[in-house]
């Protein structure tokens, strides 16, 4: 019986902690903070080296896998960054085109 009472208190405490964590996360979102792990492309070293990496990839001197290894990223992250860069570049070029 004592074991069951102890388990009941533990479950109650766990639910109270979970409720407090959710409340804190909601408050942080309302204050405009982002939650979770920062994106890899936001790291200062990646941002600094990205233009030269992008140029090397465009020139074909290095593969995506080799560049990902040099930056300490995954190949999927490099592919996503390239795709996002192409999308941004395409949108900028389309904005300059005359509309008839």
C-alpha cells in the first residue's frame, strides 16, 4: 500500500512539472523567443564560410559531401541551404523582370 501511495505522489509531481514547463514555453513564445535547437546555418562560422562554399559548389570544384564535411554539417543541410539560396535568387531575378 505504501508503494502505491508513493507512486501516486510521483505521478502527481511529474504532471505538475510538465504543466509548469508547458506554461514556461507558452510564455516564451508570447515574448517572441524561438524555442528549440538553433538552425545549423545560423552558426557564425557557417555564415562566414558559406559564400566561398557556395561558389566552390557552383564551380564544381568540390562535392556537396566534401563541403558538408568541411562545414561540419549534414549533406541534407547543405542541399537545403543551396535550394533556399536558389529560391531566393530566383525570386530576386523575377522581381527585376519587366511585367507585360
